[in-house]
């Protein structure tokens, strides 16, 4: 039985978030494998792509508890194609500890760009996105939340 020896070189390392598939194809091409070895490597690549979901975000993230632990913050991506302007926009949900949704908004931030979501105290959430900037969601009163851009006054 032939053994496949794989040697990694610096030319195949990448730290960018570009097309990983291109780097894999180039890597496999450089290996000059036998037909059997090519099939094995191809199967490994397909399994990894299937396991990663082709790079798509999950529909909802794991919850992030508020600083006082009374609320949970979840994010997701709008996959409804009926409104093209809101397709692939970041969804922010705030839930109580019983799982009841007390706030949900499809934000102007696109999931196709880099973004992060975090609690800023118990009454404010910051969505920092490379396409829209800083978007803040804040508690208006005990039952209402509202979102708006950080540099504008949030109307209640």
C-alpha cells in the first residue's frame, strides 16, 4: 500500500479571510497525487465544506447573558428573500431567562461584512459593523427597546 506524504510549506499558509477553497485547490494541485490520493483529499475537502456549512452563519447564535444575568442577547441572519433590502441583515434578539423574546430587530447591518455584538451595561447593546458603523440598541423603559446609530439621537 502506498503512503501519501504531505509536506506543508509557507506558501500554503494564509491568515486572510479570503477564499479558502482556492488555497485548497492550489495545495492539492501542488501535491501531484495519484488518482486514489486525489479522491481521498477531495473527499476530505467535501466533508469539511459540508461540516462548515459552506461558510454561512448560523440562523441564531448562542445567547450572551447581560452583565446582571437577567437577559440574553442573540444574533442571527435574516434569510427571508421576500424583501431584498433586508436579506442577509443581522438580526438582534433580546430574551428573558424564560426564553420569551422581548425585543427583535432586523438591523441595517449586513452579515456579508464584519460585525460584532456586545452588551454595554444592562440597558445598552452595541452592534459594531464595518458597513454601517456603530449601531446602539437601548432600553427605553421596562418594556421597550429601540435601536439607532450612535451619532444620532435615539427617539423613543
